[in-house]
C-alpha cells in the first residue's frame, strides 16, 4: 500500500514542521532585561581585594553605612585604617557591640583587622564604614567614590552604588538614626 505509507510520511513531515514553527515563536524576547542590578564597588591592589561595596539608601540623610568585603591573600596581617569618600568630609570605622540587654551599640575603632588569608565582611551588625555629615542626600541610583587606606600602605579606590534599603531589609539605617542623631 504505497499510498498509505506516503500519506503517513507526509503527516510526519507536517508534524516536524509544526514543531519547528512552534519553537521559532517561543524564542525569548530581550525586552525587560534592561533593569540590571547596579554593579557593586570593587578594587584590587597588591594582595588585597575589595568587593561588594554598597550603601543602603540612608534613612537619615546625613549618615550612611558603607558595606564591603575584603580578601587578604597575602601572608601578612593587614588592617583597614582609613576611609574617605566623595560624599562627605568624614567617614569613620565602626564596630557593633552588644550592649547589656539593649539594642546593639556602635563604636568608632582605629582600624578593622584584615588577617592574612582571611575574608572580612563589613556589614550590618559588625564592622562597617560610617559616612557622616553627608553634604547632598544620597538616594538609590547615586554613586560616590571611596578611598580605602590599609596599614600596609595599600590604597584602593572604588565606586560605591547606593541601593534601596527595602531590598535588603536589615533595618540598619534606623539604628543609625538613633546613634548619630545629635551630630
Ligand atoms: Cu555605625
């Protein structure tokens, strides 16, 4: 039955064509992928790498916390000893201490240790950089420059994006409202 076989082959071929057509119409569209996360600040010099630098949009317009991560791949201990930014005249190194039964309290420190071979995170609830007396309020989408100085003499410059606090929900800005209220 030649006719029957031919008909079946035609049907099969039609099926393949239909599949191919279906595939070509489901090609992902590029639109909508333009809203990228801002790239967080990073820099590398000598054996120090800083990455993930960002600031949550400050709740108090004069005070913002700068978070970042530092990797020390050298065989010697180092320490972050100073920070200056384009956002204000003053930036402090802070640590967060548990106070007796109260909310965490922030204290200024001379340096943030970056021991040999260690990965150090400056983040909410721990060490962080406090940018105080911000001249022009920083809002989501803004950027500023931060210069970091280390005990070893290494200096790193990075660009820090300001991101929405709501995305991260750590409430750190509220803590700082109280802490730095009388500046
Ligand atoms: Cu602080």
